[in-house]
C-alpha cells in the first residue's frame, strides 16, 4: 500500500517536473507568437497568450522596407542565397572527405586524420581576423555572391560534419563495397551507388544541422555583408530591433518570428533526423 | 623453414598484382580528401599562422604594420578593461556550462523512465536549442527581460517591483547565461541516448543490494555515462568561451561592461577600431586559455571518465 503510494507519488512528481519545466521552456516562444498579433500597448500589459485586440499591424509593418533597400522578404531571400549553397556544398564535400578517410589507406593518412580531428577544437575566434584580412585582399568582402560565407564549405571546412559521417561509415560493413568492386565498380561509382545511399540518414542530418546553423549564423554576415540590400535576415532582425526599441515591439517580434519560420517548419518535418544525428554524430556513448 | 619460404614465394605473385591495384586505391583516397586538405591550408592553417604573426605587430586593417614586438600582449595584461573581459568570460563559462549540463542530465534522467509522451517532451525541450542561436531569439530575450518586459510584468502581478535585469550589472550577465542554459536540449538528447545504453541489469543488481534511486544515480548512471558528460563538457566549454551573439545583440556588452565578454572586445578592436594586431593577440590569449582547458579535460579523463572495454561504445 505505502509502496504503491510512493510509486504513484514518484510518477506524479516526474510528470509535474517535466510539464512545469517544459512549460517554462516553451512559454516564451508561444508568447512571442501571440505578441506579434497584439497591439503595442497590449504586449507588455499582461503575460497571457490571449490576444484581446488582434491586429495585423505588426506584420503589415514588418513587410515595410527599411531604409528603402530591404524588407524582411528580401532579407529572407538573401539568407537562402547562401544557406542553400552552403548546405549542398557541405554535404558533398563532407561525404567525399569522410569516404576518403574512412575507406582508404594512403601515406600520411593517420597524420592528416589527427590534423583534421584537432581542427574540431580550433576555435573560430583566432581565425576571424586573419580570414577577414585574407578575404579583404581577395576582394571578397561584401561580395554579391556571399563568397566568404559559401566558398569554404566547398572544402569540407566544417570538420564536425566530416567527423559525423566517418562515425556513421564505421558502422557500415564493407562487404557491399567489396562486392561492388568485384563487379567492376570503380571508387567513384562505389561512392555514388553504394556509400551515398547507405549514408543517407547521416547526410540528411548533416544537411539539417547545416541548414539551421547557417540560418542562425550572425557573425558571418555581420563581418562579410556590408551593403544593406544584401543583408540576410539575421542582420535585418538585429537592425530592426536597434531601430525600434521601445516603440513597435509587435513589428520587431513579427520580423523575428518570420525569420525563424523556415527553421521551425524544417524542424517539425524532420525532428527524428535531428535527434538521431545529434546522438549518433557526437560520440558513441 | 623451407616450406614457409616456398609458401612465401607462392603468394608473392598475387601480392605484387594487388600492390599495383592498391597504389591506385591509395591515390584515390588521397584525392578524395584533397579538397579538405586544400581548404584546411587555405581557410585554417594559413589564417591560424598569420594571426599569430599579426599578434606580434600593430597590424591595422588599412595602414599595415609599423612596428613589431610584444606590445599587444603587454597591453593585455596591463589593461584592466581586457583583464576584466577575461574575468567576465570565465564567470560566464563557469556559470553557463555547469547549469546547462545539470539541467540537461536532470531532464534526460527523468525522460529515461518510461514516460508517456516522451517524444512530445523531447520536442519541447529540444526546440530552444535549435532556434536559440538565432538573432530572433536574442530579440525575444530582450523582450522578456527588459525593464518593462514580460518577466517584470509577471512580477508586477504578484506585487513585486520590477528588477532591472538587463540594465543592472548585477543581473545582466546571468540573463545572458540563461539564454544558453535554456538551450540545454541538444546536450539533453545526447545524455538521453547515453542513458538508454546503460545496461538495465546493473540497476536490477543494485536494487537487489538495496541501493536507493539516488545511490543508483550516482553510483551507476553517472559513472556509466561519463564519456558523454566529458564530451558535452568539452564542447560546451569551448562554445561558452567564444560566446558572442547573446551579449552583442542583447546588451552590447553593457551595462558598465558587465557583459563584455572577450569575444566582444576582440570584435570591437578588430572591426570597429581596425586594430587587427591587438585583436589577434587577444584572440591568441583566448585560444591558449581554451586549449589549456581542453587539455586539462583530456588529461583528467583517466581519473573520472569510464570507458568500457568493448571499443568504448
């Protein structure tokens, strides 16, 4: 009897903690959504999600251009001008590199592998300044094609993804590749026809993470995009907040919300891939 | 003796053939990693080296170098402003990382019981870490914690006077920390995967021996997942030392420099004042600090991280 009661209480506590903490976690996001429909007078007058006097003025103003050059829609388009190439180039270059490291032996491989792994711990903070100097000499700053943001991904520069794919490849048996080799497939055909289909879940995870991270990236565009007409959403959101503090929070929050809608959609469509990717790629715990 | 020699001769032929094929394959492997190697030299090694060189000069973005020496490093240790930024960075990292990991482990531990709707909870906890790095969330944070923001409105309902969360140096850093702590979801997912891997029979054995839940947690769960705790610790620490977005967007280093992390100072001196040399020196000191902590973590592994014999899985 008491044991049963104790168990019941423990279960109750577990759910209570999960629900309360979860509520605190999610509430700001829900509030943000509701605030975009509130009038500016109402936003900070209470904490409820209920909208007394629904208005679309926040959204209407959000689409107004800022300084004549840019509005949230062009900012979003600008964002995807580099996010999409980044994602595509990253998965291609990371897959090729991971394949090279995981399936071949060559002179200096273990040394190069160690070098690659050590770059996982190389903080970006020491690289920003010289990279900026280098891009500036190459005339890449404020490039129309976002070169400093995109080009490095052609070279598997985000080691994390290479590492994640290698971890995955290690768990894939080599028999199929050996069979393909006997059947006369060359290494490139093996990569395209055997490795890529088997690695697909891992590649999808890489693509998703790169998508999110590139969307969220603030430092890159802050350093390398100077012309207002080319600003991506990250910079645009920051500017609209700086320009508006204290006045039009429904507009600022509407702009912010619009900027994360694609990420939210992708997240809900592909939740499980995220979870699998993060637990498989990190470490084999 | 002679038999093995004969056998050796016999296999020699096919081996030679295979070696030729192997050579091709070896080069193929190198060709596959070549793009990465080029990228590594171009975007990492070369900048890494040149940043060290800049740090010993007064390199200016436009004016170039006029003198060389240790002056940048000297300035760092003489400037109270810079030393303060280091202190603030340490405070930030050592507040954020433990809180985040404890929250992540705690929630993961609860979720690991047979919880109904585990996926729903996991989603709720995970969303902040997916979106949290974005500028949009930093904006939201400001709306929550500004002087007449949501939190103070809530406190007002209970008749508590608003607290100037972001404009009082006492609280501002903590609010910036909280933004990262709130994003404990990804660490939690990693913990959850690890917890699932702890063999159930260990718990059964322990409960037969009369160990309570707490005892089981500290004597079985924690030791079994130390590799993952270690991984999370290193990655989070490395990230926390470099935090930029939160303080830059929400407080811009203020009030009274209480949230000026070193990365902000580096940014300001490099990209506002264009003093690339001085900023590089700061970046290098920061780099060395991060390295020291990474190395300490790695060296300390043998005292507290438990790797099972089977290939560390």
